[in-house]
């Protein structure tokens, strides 16, 4: 279906380069197509997948450094976690890593200033980006293709993907049981639309790319709305707080304990 889209002002958020030697072939290379829009994604089915069984869905949104159309870079951060044998055994789920286009973003954001003094403007109700609309279309298609447990749908992401995590929950306030934004942020005015989801927010206290105040203010706003929220602020960590977040031993336990 053809749609018209607003061109957004993108903000450059740096992520570390390149994929490691990790073998990601278990993640199937897929593409979601809607009208003229194409959203590449990687799909990891549970070990010993049973098409008659319901599974949770885990959606992971990458940062701006992994944008493109190679359908590979989006696995750079977090992709190896879900390939671990113990994770596949203990947390069977359908895991999806979509890839945002090079000149797009998961959410509209404006930024001013240089590293160390950057100021972000997060919007309360911005027109969705093309990739956000494609992402929502992909979720709908996955729900048709697989027996996804609608009570156990989870989303998280880092940097630009952390912003996208807040945005997709804002747009779909009853969809996700839990969300884990990493070094992101959002407009605190949207907190009322996020309170039905459980949150674990991560940020590096020394982040000079996306200042930690943007996660802190979202945590405070969520708590004011009496949302269930955890906050891990790593004092000496810079922008790469996704390394700490994905290494948290309780992350998957916490996530899989959540149901709508």
C-alpha cells in the first residue's frame, strides 16, 4: 500500500564498526515489502521450532551506525546473545532484527551541538518515519505468519533504536509486555502512553553522544505515572552501554517474566 512520508532530520549517533567473527547464518535473511518501501530483517526461530506452538516475539532495534540495506550490520550489537546455546534452550522465542534505511530513522528527532554538549528535541506526537511504518507492518505480518504469543511481545534497542523503542510503544501502547531502551530518550510527555509496559532503561553515565539525562527524565516521568520501571545507569560508561545491558545476567529472566 502506497503512503506518503515526512522526510525527517536525522541525528548522527555513532556505534562501533563492523561485525565480529560470530556466525549469524542461523538468522534467516528476510525482507518486508509494502508499496515502494522495503525493510530488511533477520529472523531467528527457536531451536526445534514447532509451528503449532505459541512463542514470544523479541524485537531488537539497532543504532544509526548499523543503518543500510546489507541485512547484516543490524546484528552487530545483541545478535550473538540470542545465539547462545543456554539462551536458545531456556528462552525460546522468535527474535527479529530489522534494519533501518541509511537515510531514515526509527523516530523523528532533532539534535543541536557537538559531542559533550548535545541537545535533543524529542517530539510528543511526530509524523512517523517510513521505517517506523514499515516496522509496524512487519510486526503485523509476523503475527499472521507465526503463532506469536500476544501476551509476551518484547522490544528493545540501542541509541537510535532506544529512541525507537520508546516511539513504537507510544504508538502501540497495548502491544508490548516489556521494553528495554539503551542509551536513548524520548519526550517525557508521552509517559502516560507507556505505563502499560514494563521497562528496564539503560544508559552510560559518561555518555557524550546521547546525554544520560534523556533516559533519567524518562524514568522519572514513567515513575510519576506509576509504571513498572528499572533503571541501570553505569557511571563510567560512555555511549556503548549496550555492552553492559546485553551482559546483564537478569535481562532475559526479567523480560520473560513479563506478560500483558
